[in-house]
C-alpha cells in the first residue's frame, strides 16, 4: 500500500578515497568486522552501482539536493539547513502563532510599567516581567524555584536558559487568552534578544521608552518616599542607570 511521496532527497557526495580513509580511521575503535579495506571496497562498489539510478530518478523529479560531504561538519550542516528550509514550529510555537510579541525597553523610572498597564487594558496583551517571573517561581517552592534561590543567595546571575524557560512557560500559560505579550525589561543585551528569537519566536517590535537620566532619577527618588525599596536611593539609582545605558545601547542599535 502507498505511504506517501518524499519531499526531498539529500545526497551526501563524498569521494571513495575520503570515505575509505574515514572508515579505516573508525576501524581503530569500532570493532566492526566490515571496517577493513577489502570489505569497504565491496561496500562502495555496491553503493555506487545501486545508487546511480536512484540519484538519476530523483534528479529527474527535481527532488535531489547534492551536499558536498568533503567539508567540516558545520559547513555541511549549513547546506542541509538550506536544503530543508526552516524547521516546522514546535507545538509550543504553534500556540504562539499569530500572537504579537513586543519587547519593552527603558531605564528604571522611565514609566514603562505604567504604559504596559495601559497597553494591557487597551489591547488585551499579557505583561510579562522577568523579575516578577523569577520571584513567582521562587515563591512557588518548585524544584526550579529552589535552584533559583540557591543561585540568587550566592549572588550569581540567573542563567539565560532559565530566564528563557520561564518566559516561554509564562507565554504558553496565557497563549489561549491573550492577544500578545509585552516582554518587560527584555532584552538587556543583544544575546538575550537573539536567543529569545531563536528559541521562542521573533519579536514583532521593540518599544523603547526614552527618558533623561535626570527625570528618571527624580521619579525614583519621589517613589522612594513610599516604596520602601532598598534600591531607590541616589547612589544605587546612578549605578542602575549606568548599567542600563551601557547594556542597552547595542540592543537599541
């Protein structure tokens, strides 16, 4: 009975000499009885005689992709990816299909939190802050939360992979009821943005709330009167702003 037609054929072309050398090298550790020169020659003869009609058949059907397999592994794989195209979306990515993803960038005290509240109300988006996600995970008492507690108590940075997992989980949890996502305070560096886009999905736009350092400082000092936050003091605010500007400039560019 019929299964279905193949979409493409990847033909890894490699000289007999190269394949023989590779198999003889493998023979030093493989323990395979057929990794010897005489048997390798027979195997190659059989391969060429059997494969030639197959190659011609699929070449005539315009389904054959010849891949030069004489090169380093990564170079070969680049051509494989080119031949196959973009990978199909994972089930998680399918849930996020059609949902807008917006990175929210701005210094402390720029007012991005207030604007996010307004955007959520008007557009039906979900507001996700990496800081809130980390705090909620710690409070949950989960295995991941306990590991995060250990990392933070040691004063270490939370690994990017963990932050991405939390963001993805947060997005998937709200995907059915949300029109899109505001990713607040992210990315803080270019690598965070590229990793997010390769592992979750590309962002649609970036909102950068520009605000003078003087204005942000004044707002945070005013907030300090009631916030009770330890980092709402002039010395810490200056450090936070310096860190923000040095990290964000390449992201914005």
